[in-house]
């Protein structure tokens, strides 16, 4: 107890000392408060700079580890590479974009060369992760190899997590092209589809976080650019191609629809004005849910389907007359759940 009191007293004394130092050293004509704010801004800028340097160095180390493993793995027999390449191609959805080509053999243009990328650090890093993860699937029977090869498993896990974090950070910006984002998501899905449970457990939370972030970004979007919303909706529904992600993705999508439906009921009850942007944006969430059900609806068990359908039918009670377009869109989802 005495140590806690002493600690608090020391903190207070330190604060007083810092305040006196600021007042004594402030330039003439500048208030103490303003000078303290300037010092804080400089300190934060310095912290941000070194944080960025640390993250950039960490990413470079990871890319070097990836390249080392890729060069080692390309020396495997051609027969293993060919069969594993077929595994990768079979794991992609029919409408997927073409990914990076098969990594070249040792001695030719090395794995460090990524084509069609800009000078953006984020895009470059994401493209490098995608190339490595594509390589993992392209030459590995992933479930067996990843389970027995601890270094490969660790670097694959780090690459997946870093890719998901980059996507989440830059989902609302133009720094990373949609093609690179789509390629990355397709590759993440393909890797997880053929990986062990440990890999899946490690990335599930990040995938849920990314999907939540995309949903929030769609719902808060206020610019009249529906192509961007359509691409985000498509990116969101791409995760359904991984069967392990299906329950999480469907839960997030339908919870968003339920919540928005409740807000419409509140509008009717209180005679409030409708936010036109959110009303338009919810259709891209519904579209993502519809795409997911069309792809994987047959794999959802009957009890879960019935539960979702019941909740959807309850969600449009009392709003049919005022919001018929919304109700019609939700009813289309109910049909897919029959």
C-alpha cells in the first residue's frame, strides 16, 4: 500500500518537474500550453517514424525468410510441384482472377521479383505475401507438409496474418489495386483450405476482424461511387470459398442486416428521417449475403437455415409498407434459405 502511495507521489512530482522545465525553456511570445502541445506533436511524430521503421524492417525480414524458403522449396522434384499445382488450381473459385505464375526454378529470375506492382510499400508487401502463399500451395501438399515443417508453418502463418492486417489497414484507400487485393484474398482462402487446424485457428480472428471492417466501411460509405461498393461486396463474399470461414461470415452479414432492419423499424415508429447513404449501402451487404448463399447455401445445415430465415422474416415486420424495396431484397435471401 505504501509503495502505491509513493509511486503516485513520484508521478506527481515528475509531472510538476516536466511542467516547470517546459515553462523555463519555452520561446518568448509562446504560452506554456502551446509549447507543451508542440513538444507533444514532435514526440508523437518521432514515435510514429520509429514505429514505421520497425514495421518496415519486420516486413523485410519476413520477406527474406519467404525468399529463402521459396528458393529451398523450388529444388523439390517436379512431380511434387505438378501435383500440388493442380491442388491449388482446384481450390480456386471458377470466377477467380489469375494469380502469380509458378515460381521459377533456382538460378533464373528469383522470387523477389514481383511484377505489376506500384511503388507503394503496402501494395509491394501484399504482393510479396501473395506470391509466397501462392508458392506454398503451388508446390506443397499443404496439410501434410505444413504440419511437419515448423519453419514453413510459422512463416506461412506470419504471412497470412500480415496480409490480413495490410488489407484491413488499406481497405478504404486507393494505395492497393483491387486486382492485388482480390488475388491476395483468393490465395489466403486457398492456403487455409489446404492447411491444418492450427493455421486456421491463428487466422480466424483476423479474418473476422477484416470482414467486420469491410462491412463497417460499406455501411459508412458516403461517396457516389457504387463500383467501389460493388468491389468491396465481392471481396467480402470471396471469403465464403473457404468452408471454415462460412459460419463466421454469414453471422457477420446477417447480424448487419438484422441491426439495420431494427433501425428502419425505429424510423417508422419515431417518424425519423432515413439516411439515404446507409439505405443504399445495405443492399451491398445483402448482395454479399446472396452471393454467399448461392455459393455455399447447400452446405449450411437445415436448423441454421431455419433460424436465419425466421430472423429475417421477423426483421421486416412493420416496415413492408414504407420500405418495400428493402423487404423485397431480404425476401430474396429467404427464398435462398428454403
